[in-house]
C-alpha cells in the first residue's frame, strides 16, 4: 500500500508553487498525495515568515495533523523554517525541519531518517543551511489545485528593505533560465490550464542567472515577450512587481498583448517619502504616481493593487495621513494592508519612534476601509462592460466564482459545466457581498 502524504502551505504564491513541485517529487517516490484534512503517514508544512504570529499558526497546524494521525511524520520547510529552525524543531510532534536549500531534497532526508533503527528523541532533526549557501535556483510551478497555475521565475532578493526578512530566508536574487521557464509553461499548458500567474520574490529583477551572478542574461521584458508566444495559455498575469522595475516598455507590451492581462500589483508600502527612505525602498512617491498614471493612460480599465505597511517605526499621525491621502487620490483598485510587526535581525526592529500596537491596528482599519471603497469604485466603473471570465473549480455555498482579465471577481449559482472555462459576460450589478453579477452574452469560448 502506498504511503500517504499531505501538504499545508502558508504565505505567498511562491510558496504554493514550491509546495506543488515538492509534492510531485513525493509522488515520483511512490507516495499518494491526500488532503491535509485526511489521515496521512506524513505531513509537510511549508511555512511563511511574513505571517503574523507564525509560530502560533504553525503549532495549530501541527496539532491538526496529530489529531488525524498521532504517529505521522511531520516536516517543516520554508521561510520560517530557515529563520527559526530550532524553534520549530522543538514543537511537539515535529520530526524534521529543512531550510532554504534542503527543502527540495526532502525525500532524501526523510528516507535517511526513517532508515535509522533508533527513534527520534522528541526534538525534530534540523538541516538548515547558512543563507549564503542559497545561491542556486530550483524551478517550480503549481498545478492541480486551481484553474490558475503559479509559475516561479525568480527567487531571493538583493534589496535591503529595513523591515524585511526575505533575504535572510531565501538568499540572493537569482533566476530560472528562459528556456526552463518556457518548458514549464508548456507543461502547464498541456494540463489544460488557461491562466499562468508569474511569481517570485522580486520578479522584476529577473535575469540574474541561476547562481545569482550579476549578469542579466535576459531582461524581464524579454521573459514577458517569450511567454506571450507559448501555445495554449490564454492568460498570463504578472502579479506583484516593484514599481522601479516595471518599465514603460513592459506596460506598453502588456497593453498590446493578446495573453497578458491588464492587472498589476505594485508594492508601495508608504505614500510618505520620509517613510520610504526609512524603509530603504528604491523609489519615491513621484515615481510611483508616474507608474500608475502610465498604466491608466495605456489601459484605462486596468486593475492596480497596492501593498502598504502601517505603523512602521517613525510613522507619526501626520505621516500616516500623508499616506492615506496619497492613496485616496490615486487611481488604484484595492489595497493589501500589512500591520507592521517587529522582525528579529532587521534594522527596523531597533529603530526609534515605535508606534503603539493599538495605533497600528487603528490605522490598518482605516486603510482597509479605504481599500473597500476603492474596490467598490473600481467595480462600479466596470458595470455595463463586456468581459471574459475564467471560472474557478470550487463550489462555495452554492456559487461558482471567477475573475475577469482585470481581476473583477464575479459570482453565479453553481454550475459545474462552467469550471475552467472562459465565458464572455456582461457585468450587470454588484451583489450585497461585494461581488459582481453578470449575464452571459455568448456561448462558451473554451471547454478544454
């Protein structure tokens, strides 16, 4: 009988792409993949360092696994496992903790441990590299979990933002080869998946070679142009890209592309130049405004998402309001709001001007309210337009959901025949839950 393995992924699209690749490695070793809510012989938890209260969430997930099978083998991988390996290893029930480079060889470590005659002593085995050793690239992509695929094109980061642990968890910036990205995209296309979302830590930095060398073998624009030619993929989404790395040439190409969709997610973090300098970001607010204006001039219907941090050290009420008003006046579509929390071994953790937690939460609530207002205004502006929707595969309380090319989320009564199909629809009204209703205007565009 095949041994069963289950996976739980915390964090970003990049983590999902790597979990999927690691899962395929287990299947190649003869394991059967099951849902995390099922009883399994082995549970693998892919952790995230950005998640607030990461240790609490991790312990909760381990307990869920133990309830399903108290004798199961539990492994922790990912960013938090790289940053806090010993802490995770001491959690009751954890057998193995693997760092940034070791996680891709997880089956080798597990086979080695299980082959030993002695039992573990209650503390998980730790194999975690010095992050300077994370200087090679492993390609990944996620398929099978949804109608969209996450394709990893880049890893690591050379930026030194004062709040961020990602360089400590993932190492230097490095990229996949262009040919390997195209091969992976073709494999995804062969599975009948219609949309690919490009992912990485800093994808605009694409081209720094597999081993982090500084030579840009290909630019991000060349990557985008090449992917546009992959047969079978009907949608390509850039996802998050640093505003200073999103060039006008790329925006112009997306505007005339038949597959890249008009949706950008641009991390801002603060609308105050003073705060941007304290954060050690690589742009000022003026550049950000220019990028938004360029996108909207080229693609008036484009969706623009924004990352913003509230409560960073030194953020006075005046500086916060500067950010609030900056965002309020900007032609953007939604916000991802992050409440600042201290991270060990980052410069921000020792900065003066600490903002009380209560104030951080208040400011976060204000920006989340602004985000709801922005999203509503964007959706209202799309009512009456004709769009193409790609429908998801999950039945949620009797409804099927999907996304337009410019990331408007729509809903309709559950219809399994719509799953993974592209439909032309007319957006008609915003429902009470904030999602958009529609009317179909043509027969199905694609069934495969």
